[in-house]
C-alpha cells in the first residue's frame, strides 16, 4: 500500500476489510479512527503473525459507521459472514444444538437452524442449547415418539405409516387426536424447559428402558438410554442447559508471546456446570474484548461476567452486551472471596495448559500427529535451489513454539550434483544428526521437512542409516498437508489451528534463512 493510498483513508469510525490478491477477505477490523488504525499496520516492527497478514494485503475496503458501537457490531457480523483466516473464529459454536417447536396449527419438533451471525431461522419457540449435537436426530426421534408429535411437512388427508406404528395419533384425520394434540405439545415443551414434568418423563423412560431390556429389545433400550443421556437425566456429564438459569460466567486469559489462551467456567445455581478452552492469535484487533463479544453473539448472556483481567473498552462492551441481552450486564475483576478463588482456579488451569508445552499449539501437535511427547524442540529443513551451482540447505529451530535463531543452521550442498531435492534433503539431514549424535548432543522432539512424501522418504532414510528414531514429518506447501511415516493419507490440520501455524512458521523461517544464504553465495560469486 503506497503513501497516496494511506492519505485517502478516512478518519471516521468504521470497519476495514483487508483483501488478498484474489480479492478474498483475509482480515476484518474496527477502529474509532480508521486512518490511524490502518496506518499502524505499516509503521514500525510487527509480530510474526501481523507481518504475515500485512504481506498478504493487496487492497483494503472501508465501511464507515456513525460511532464505535456500530463498528463493534458490524465487525462481529461481518466476521461471521466471511470468516477471514486471520480473525478470531470460535470453533465451539457448533457444539450445541437448539430445538424448535414450530409455529403451526399442529406444531412439529425440529432442529433450530441458525445463520452465521447466530440468528435463528424459522418461526416458533426455541429451546436449548443441548450438548452433544451429533446425537440430535436420535433425541428428536425419541421425543417425537414419546409425545406423539407429527413429522410430516404437510398434513396428509389420510393417516400415514407413523400412525400405524403408534408414533402419531393422526391429527390429520381424527377429531379426537386434534383435541389432544395441544396437550402433547405442552408436555413436550415442559420437558424441553427442564420443568417438573421432565423428571416424571425421565422416570417413565427409565421404566420403559428396563422393560425393553427385559424383553431383549436392546436397540429400543439403547435408544431410550441415549435420549435420557441427552436430556441430562443420567449422571454422565452430558446435559440439557436451560438458558434462563445462567447466572454468571468466569473467564481467565493467559498470553504467551502473541497467542492467547482463554478458559471459562459456566456457573449455574452456584455450581460449575461446564467449561471450554479457546486459542487465538493476537493479530491486528484480535483481543480479549473482541473474543468476549464474538462469544456472546452465539451464547446466552449472563448478568455477571467475571474476568481475570479487564478487557479493553469494557464500558463499551458492557453497553453492547446489555443491548443484546435486553437488561444490564456487568463485567468485573474479582478481588477477593469465592469469585476470586474461581478466577484463580481458571488461571491455574491455563498455567497447566501452558506448562505442558509452552504453547497450546504444541500440545495440539502432539495429539494430532500422535507424537510420543510434546515437541518442545522442532527443527525444520528446506532446500533453496537456484540452478545447479547454487543449492543450499537451511534449518530453523523452534523451542517452546518460538524461533531459536541462535540454533539456525545452513548447509552448502557437497555430495549432490544437479537439481535433486530428495538427495539434498537426505544429505543435510544426515550431516545435521550425525554431528549431533557424534557430539552426544540433545536431539529434537520433531523433525519437519519442507516438501511432500518424496522429501520425507529421503529424510527418513538418512535417520534410519544413522540408527536414530526421531519423529519426522513433512509439510507440503500447496495444500498444507502433513505427511507422516506409515500413513497413506496425509494429515490435514484445519488452517486456523495453532498447531498448523507453528509448523508453517518453522517452514517459513527455514525457507527465509535458506533464500538469504543462497542470495549471499550468488552475490559473492558475482564479485
């Protein structure tokens, strides 16, 4: 972006949409003064994540608002619509299922669908959220049968198979069924609300489950059992949440380098009922305040929100959340008492997450790649090839998820002639780890090769010849696929995951280091 473009940036409040060369939106931010905020991206030294964002910006679009509050709201809605890769996107939004009793003459029970900005589609009463959304259809089927709720989209003139199976009384045809139908719907809604009838219903289902098991109808018994689990009537840690019971919620935030870990506890009737963890990069306007607003556009808002540290713009945030909730919402940092103890507990949990790997992404890497240990030390190799005479190898070293530049290494290719990337990878890996083994030095927890399955095979062969068992993978740049030994299909890590970003950072660093070394060699040759 040149100086003329910068001076054309308005000074008004609003949002900015950063786009790549293909016109895709890669980041959306808000500002009280657009010119000052956008200029800050191009002035001074930025962290690695922000540098990667800036490198990809080809154009910036602006949408003006009357005030900062409008910018806050518009930014959130636009992020949900476009899902830019550099913005915060909460991945737990689909964990919960909502059910809807339709607004029809003879209502149906349906899954409540939502738009990207969290608004419910369709008319009727919505209930939830329910945990374990993957089993929603099973739960709905059991509830429909139990309460004789119709499933047909349009009422037929004659009763259908559901009537003959005993799952529906046939309000489409029989007058007495039409009279009883509102009672069935009321009973269903009482259960969905978690009212007194839900306990009676649960007791009835338990008896039916025992009877079905006694009659060796095991599929029916399993169906009833799973329905009970979804409704929270069995002590299995799975439950139905009633949205009006939400009293208060607690959040702790911990930051390592330029990555944030947020953990929360949901408190219902004085008891910790649920907890979640979230990870996001501190890029641009990504902040604790932005996180909380994004979170509460898809979760029910309690009256009290307790935090480990006060988010920036907290007065504005309180006002916006109060508007969304239709009542007052207060954000506080507890200083003493039980509330402070809960925040301290959250922070101890976050500290435990960080202590496992120094970076949450490293713990995620261990799980995704099924490594024997958290990869505290990662070494990544790349080949920079500029003609047959200018081929070099390079290695970046990451400790605790961050670059350890004193440990970077460069290699002038010695044994390979021509442009044979596989052989070159084999050479530099052999030289690196033969040297470490001979010196008795500590080996890395993970070796990463820039390339595909062929480059990985060359590296594994060198490690095998040395008699070393070091976890080794390759990262193919085109589709960011991870190739691992003894796995036919590549491992695809979602692009927003912190684990993939660590691998990409290590790969980018080894590439940058190698290109700089190659350029130096060519300059010296010309001289």
